[in-house]
C-alpha cells in the first residue's frame, strides 16, 4: 500500500480559498477512494476564518468553526507532495513537491458560491490527474 498523497493549499490569508479547497478535496478524495492528507495555510494568515466562509462551508456540510488559519511554513511545504497556490508565491524544492498555481480563482469575498464552484471544478480535475499519475507510477 502506498502512502497517502500530501496536498497543501495556500492562499494569502489561509482563511478562505485554501480552506474551501482543503475541505472539498478531502471529501472528493474519500469519494474516489484516493488516500490523501490535506492541509491549508496562509502566507499572511488571518486571526480567524471569516464568518461568511464558515457559514458557506457549514451550508455545504463542513464544520470549520473552531479552526484557525495556519501560517505557511517551509516544513509544511517540504512535507507536501503537491502544493496548490491561490495567487501566492510559494517556494518549493521541486525534487519533493509539485507546485500548481491557480491565480485566477474568484475571491471568496466577492461571492462564496462562485469561488467555491471554481475551486471545486479545479479540484475534480486535479484529483483525476493525481489518481491517474499514482496508478501509472504503481504499474511502473
């Protein structure tokens, strides 16, 4: 059995896009049978997740009410197989992590549903690609 894929989602404040992405990616992965460890972080983390994000996620079946945005650390990046950045510069050791930039995702503050839908569409594609890559590497 192979180890879980470790995916880190990063946005500026670690309180909206990265949190939405982490919650949905974990759910999608379970639904597809893909073993993942998911985390979110912010380059300049806020003190809390904004109420509209907590409420939007609650409406989607996620409870992040007690969670605090986490700071981006070099060790978190180093532990990750894939780092997805939402408009942030993140330095990775390319030998250990793949960096993906999603710089054109709408701001959650401009509308939770629009941002969520854009994020989830990309997550579904990412999960399919990661699952296919993992299957190929297991055959080789």
